[in-house]
């Protein structure tokens, strides 16, 4: 994707150490954006239903993403930060401004992914362990997937207005559907909250030149997709593709471009 002719833009991408977040950081950098790669390494317990590759991906450092961007001539920094801390959004913006410049692109990709359920079953249809819904699962999921995006959007809006900026992009990521997200109930509920925040931002921040959209990716192979998952997608009448992170990142990068100036207030479902 060629860089836009507009002045240089600076992005914060959360969850940028692997998967869609890492691919998005690379895609934005290829389009001429400077990128702060925010991430948090997760040390997941072994699960017979989850490939080891996915556990390894979630434990990775984002410096490798930054090194790839820099080798290609781009500008990027990596910041390890726990989004469950409400002070972190302000610190991320401070770091980005000090190292890269004012932030005008925000990609809320990170998730505090927890598979919890109301059912008494111990595993899901793919053999992955399920946890019962509890205060701990709720706090982890909502802190990262709902509170952090809300605070990051608020931080972007405040700083954007203070400097009189007229161009901005917000992109969130969601999952689940109208009937929730069975077997990942807190994940689905927290993502629904993020969608609501982002749609409100699209309306409230439009006078500031900020667009806000949400991408609903298809099943995306970030290391967790097994043969069972591929068979499930193939048999589904609603799912079409098992996507790569790079395919999803192309859509996010487009929404963060000048060309997408008329696209706002949408949940864009990829299939």
C-alpha cells in the first residue's frame, strides 16, 4: 500500500506483538505511518485444545515487529504496558508524542481473551478448556476490551482537540454477534461494549475530523486455528474464510487512510 500524500501520521496499535495487531503495525508503517506498538506478554497455561504456537505468539515481545518496520525504513517503538491499568492510556500517548509525534490513529486491537461460560461443560466444541464466569474473568476481559479502548479514545479526543487537529482515525476490533458469544461470554460482552463506545465516538468526534469504525474479522489464524476449527468453518453457512492476519490488517490500514474519510460509524464484517 503506497503512503498517502498527507503529512506524516502517528498510530498507536494495541496488542501489536502478534497476530492482527502485529500485521496492522507493519501495514500502517508501510503506508508511511509511525507506529507505537503497545503489547502485553501473556503466559497462558497449556491447553490441549490450543496449539502451542498460539501460546508462544501471545508471549512474544513486540521488538521483533519494530525491528521489521525499521529494516523497511519505517519508524516504530515498542511499549509493554498492561491495559488493565487505567493510567496506561495517558502514558502510551505521552511516549508516542515524545518519540514519534502527535497521535492521530488509534487501533484498539488488544484483548484480555478469556474463554468463560455459563455452561457446566469443561471444554468447548474444539476441545479448549472453558472457565466458569466469575468476577476475575469479567474484570480481565472488560478492563482490556472495554475500559482501555474507552480511555484510549478519550485520550485521543482530548489531545486532538487541544492541538486543533482536523484529521483522525479510530479502528476497533470485535467478535461475537447479536446472540452474544456462547462459550466466550465475557469476551463477546466486552467487545459489544467496545463497539458501542466506538459508534458513540464516530458521532461525537466527527466535528473534529475523526472517523471511528469497528472491524469484525473472519476466523483469523493467529496460531489458534486447528483442523477442528477449519472443519467448523467449512461446514458453516455463515463463515466463509479462514483469514491471515495480513488480510485483516489491509482493511484496518485502509480505514486509517485518507481514502476512507467518508467511512465512519460502521461495523465492517469480513467473511
